[in-house]
């Protein structure tokens, strides 16, 4: 059963290439997570890993700034840290934060220049 389950995952990868799938919340995609668990711990562990990921996935996650970077509260209420969050989600946010920081620096520079002239 283990090898049949792994074959279904490989078929999924071929039929739905990564660039055609919706963006995953996790750095390690769900299919890779389930595949790894199945290889390392067997069929039943793989099925349990699939159930776990399906409970956590989508349906109203919340991304917020935590103690050590961004954190994400998942649909089941669990929280993952920035290292586990997909770059597809974090990169646009990091770009926005960088733009805001640059704007604040420009404003501060302008205000300091204005103060020294008066």
C-alpha cells in the first residue's frame, strides 16, 4: 500500500505541476510533507500526515507579526513560525515592509533637512 500511495503522489506531481497548483501555506508543500512521512514512517503515517495537513490548510489562516518575525495561525488554531511559512506568502509581504521602511527613511531625511534650514 505504501508504494501505491507514493505512486499516487508522484502522479499528482506529474498531472499538476507545481506552477499550476495554488500556492501552499507551508514551506514544505503538503504533498512533499506527506511523501516524506510515507517514505520515512510508512503508509499509515503518510495517511495521518495527509489528514493533519488537510485540517491545517486554508479556510481562514491569519498572518501576523509575532515575537520573532511573522507567524501564521492556521485553520485548526495551531501556529507556525516564519521558517515554516511558504516564501510565496512571505516574499510579497517582505517587499511591502521594505517599501514602507524606505518611505519612512525618506520622510525622516526630509524632515531632518527641513529642521536644519530653519
